[in-house]
């Protein structure tokens, strides 16, 4: 199947980054969300990001910003995905929400359309089980900020076909990204390692072993990381961190994935990181 139109579900930070990446590569994009205000905000942010990236020389535009934005159509309602040749879903890390999305797009999208699950923890095989096309479902774990990150974690579910993986890898190549294929397991590789690291760093702050600033300073200075674990948590979003590690805790039933009480407290307080202006740092 020739992929000309890509459907993107969810216009949050990751979703708009996915839409921007595909549109910049020349694809037509249908970006859907439940909120028109969220879609308008996403479009405005994509314009700003394109201008900034071009100005800084991070990603030089081949053409005009308006040309890229013109390839992104927005709207509410999953029915708008009827013409999509490939779909990338980016809704919250909540199984009940994701399940409803896949049950609906199963009847909206044509047979053979691949569903890319952009998740950091929800099992791909579970998602595939609620569709009638399990061989066409795989994980596409994009990292934030999507337009600038060169690698995508590609997750093969129990039923994912070789053809689905191959098509998706070629599509990612067209975005200038490398897909690394891993098997379906809670947290996959990236978050199975990253989330416990962030969670333990939060425990260090909670137990007053060190301040958030000093924890991050040690990871940057001792290990050469560009960002410390708590800076990374603020970038990802503390609600996403909590959802992801909770999925792993429920899947493995291992206490090493138990969410730090401070993490739960901060999420309850709405201190989610960069997207709310406050987390471990103030923005």
C-alpha cells in the first residue's frame, strides 16, 4: 500500500511532534483530537517550532512554513481518519482510553491500514487484541521532542507481521529516523530502564538524600548525560511517568516499580513539569 496520508491521533506534545515530522517529510497529515482548542494550539506551536528550528539551523526547511502547515488538516472525531493510509495513536497512557480509540478506528480505517501505537508501556499485543487486524499493529515509541530525535523504538507484538515492521521502518527512514525493533514486554527497553531510574531519583529527593538540582548535576557531570533524570521527568511529564511506571508495576508485580509517593503527590497537585510550568523545576 502506498502511504500518502498519515492519521495522527492526539494533538498533545508528542502528537503534534509526530504530525510535524510527517508533514515536514512531505506526507499529508490528518491530526485529530477531542478538542478543537487543543488542535488550534498544536498548529500554532508547530509553526513556532518550525520557525525556531529553521532559524537555529537544527532543521533547515525545504520550502515555506505555510507549505508544511498546509499539509496538516485538523479536526475532531476519529471518523476523519477514513482516508488515512497509516495511523499513529498518541493518546494518554491509560488502557481504557486507548481501548476505546482502537475499537472505534477499527471500523473507520480500511483493512490493511497499519496502526502504530505510540506508547511507553502499554503492551502492543493487548492493543492488537481489540482489533481485527492484529498483524497490522505495532508499537512506535517516539521520543520527545519528536522532530529532533533520530531514533524510534519499534515494538513487535505477538501477531505483528514482518511486512508491517518493514513498512514502518521504511516510513521512519523517510522521516530521517532509525527504527530499532524490540519485542513486546512491559516498558519495552527504554522505559523499563528509564522509569525506575527516574522513580529512584524521586525517592532520593523524597528521602532528602539530595536536592533535585544536585541529583541532576551528578548525572550530567558524572555520567555525561545531557539531562538529569528529574529534568527528563519534567520534559516527559510527571503524569506520563506515573502512568508508565504504574503499568510496569501492575504487569511485573515487582516492588522495584512501585511509584514514589512524592511522584503521586506532585501529580495530584498538578505539578506535571514543563507542560504546566512547574515540576521539579519552575519554567
